[in-house]
C-alpha cells in the first residue's frame, strides 16, 4: 500500500496522488479512470484546470460501478485567486463540488496568496489585482474555516505560501492550515518549509515534482537546468534499475512530502504510483539533496507584473 500522511484526526492522505493540471479535456476522464483502476486513491484538482466536471464523471462512474468507495478517495480542490472575497468563496466551493459530483472534499486549499478582482481569471494589468488590504488572507481563511465547520471539506490548507505567510496564518487561525502545496523537486527542495511543516503537523505536498515539462509556453524559459536527466538522478536511477521520474518521486515521498505527478499515460501512471513504495538509501538522499538551487519552473512572475501590489520577494522570500 502507498505511504500516507496522517492528519491529527486520523485521516490519511496517500503520499502519491494524481496531478490534473494540464490534463487536457477529452483525456482527463480516461486518465482518472485508469489511475483509480490501478490503485490511485488521491486526485489533486482545481477549477482553474478546466477539467473538474470531467473528473467528476470519472469519479461518479468509478463509485457507482463499485471500483472505489467515496470514503477511500482523497480529493483535493482549490479556491482560485478571484474568489478570495468571503462572499465569492462559498459559491466557488459549491461549483467545484457540483462539478466533481461530491458532497464534500477531503482537502480545500487557497490556490495562491494572491487576490484578483472577481471578474479577472488571469491579470493583464496591475489594475486587475486586489491588494492584501482589500482582500486580507485572514478573511479568506475565515471563510475556509466556515466550510470545514459546514462539513463541505474535511481539511483546509493553502498553496504557494512561503514560510512567513504560513506562520502568519497558522498562529492566527481558529482551524489551523493542515496542508501547504508548493512546487518542490530536487532543484527546489523547500527544506525550510518542510522543517516548519513537519513538527506543525502540516502536510507539505510537492507539485511539479517532475519539473512540469509540459507547462504552457507562456511559463517556459529556454534555459531550464536539467532535472530528470541531471547526472545525480541518472546515477540513482541506474543503481536501482528504476526510471529517472521514479527517482524524483521516491525522493519526494522518502523525505516526508507527498507528490502529485501529472500523467495521462497508462504506463507512466503505473510507474509513478509504484515509485511511492521505492525506498532510497541515505547516500542517494544526500546526493539528491545536494542538487538544490532554488530553481522554480513555476516562477510566479505573472503575479508580480508592473503595477501589481505583490512582488516576487513578497511571494517567495523565505524559501531557503
Ligand atoms: P504524460 O502526461 O504524457 O505522462 P509534472 O507533474 O511535474 O507537471 O510533470 C508532468 C509531465 O511529466 C507531463 O508532461 C507528463 O507526461 C510527464 N510524465 C509523467 N510521468 C512521467 C514519467 N514517469 N516519465 C516521464 N515523463 C512523465
């Protein structure tokens, strides 16, 4: 069985989940169905990914056919940046629940600590943002707490929060954030966040654990350092007779994070799930830990455009 993160109430989140960002319409349902068939029980979703309704179809079919029971699944979704105002947040959650055909989520996250005006999905100018003063994260968090109170989600958390922002919310919250989902892989180990989250009982989930090679062109840079084909990764892969992607995922799970690699390919879905049960030795772990260079494939530059009330310094400071 796949290792899991255990929350304070005993709920268990499988450490290896299926990422659904970039899973295209028309191929998502088949990927989710295949994932459930081979044993995935954790699916990471968000309305921004444009495929929650399709995922909902696959979930409903898997449940009604008896392949899985609802209570065996771990389903995460996220509140998009233009829904931070408390009166916009509840309808956003209800839309995700309706699309996913669920009556509760296992985990609901604030997708980014960035607020946009309600009519803006992606900003094109500084005027499209709400400032932290207009839409305080504490107020959005109060709304998240009310969703947990109402039983609409069993756990609440955040995403793309640095250690300062996470601590700020943690000490002020009535219901503490129980998860933080951030980019993480050997080039961005997030060790400082992990050191805070572990003792605080906060699940740290690694997105883009394979370096997000299929991210949209607008997020690509020509000069990415090697990840899957870095010499350290290739050495460990050869030593254990596993694929480079499996090294990345085994490393993520072995160090106590969860990981949500995206795949829509049956063979890769299978090898990714199996990677969660591969144990690397101390020599491997140290070799890979030496690769950290604070490199972000998802750099957040969009949120720090000219005229934005947010900066990259504010967003990421404290990552090291
Ligand atoms: P595909 O969906 O065709 O399998 P990330 O989770 O970091 O965003 O990475 C997702 C990308 O990595 C997708 O392009 C996905 O392609 C690819 N991918 C997923 N699993 C593997 C694997 N085991 N080996 C190689 N590439 C993979």
